[in-house]
C-alpha cells in the first residue's frame, strides 16, 4: 500500500525553504573561500618560482614574457599576462616573511587586494 501524503502547513514549508537556502548559501560561501585560497596558493607558488630564479623586471622581462605566452597558450582563461606574473612575484616577496596566521588571512583575500603596488607592510 502506498504511503499517504501528509499536507505541510505553509509556515512549515517556508521554514523548510529558509533552512534549505541557508544550507546552499553556506556551501557556496565555502566553495568560494576554497577557490580563493587555492588561487592565492597558486599565485604564491608561481611568485616563489619567479623569486627563486632571481628574475627582475630589467633582466628577466624576456623570460617572463616568454613564460606568459607559453602559459596563456596552455591556460587561456587564467589571465597569465607578464604583469600578472610580476604581481605574483611581488605578492610572494611582500608576504614571504610574514607570520603563518597572516598568510592564512591573506589567502582569503581576493587576488586584486593582494597584488596592489602599496609599500610592503611590516609582517612581524
């Protein structure tokens, strides 16, 4: 025998809807944070690579331009212009000596907030 459907009161339905929306919104926020953290970690690692190769804008610009061309060919939607690559290096240099807690906080910031040309902050 089939189960009998029990009608739900309108206010109970509205509460169910609000709770479901809250679950979805929390999930979306968590996904956005993970994406931001992963992007920051990616930029950090690329910046570290450029820093470790001791590339500077005067002597390394040809290398960074070539790297940009090759990376954009492989990842066309990622925005890997020479300027962005230099920003990644600056991001690494600016925060490499910072406290671990600050680094975790910086990882949550949108990329546009972390690659500005403002003077380096004292991290210690």
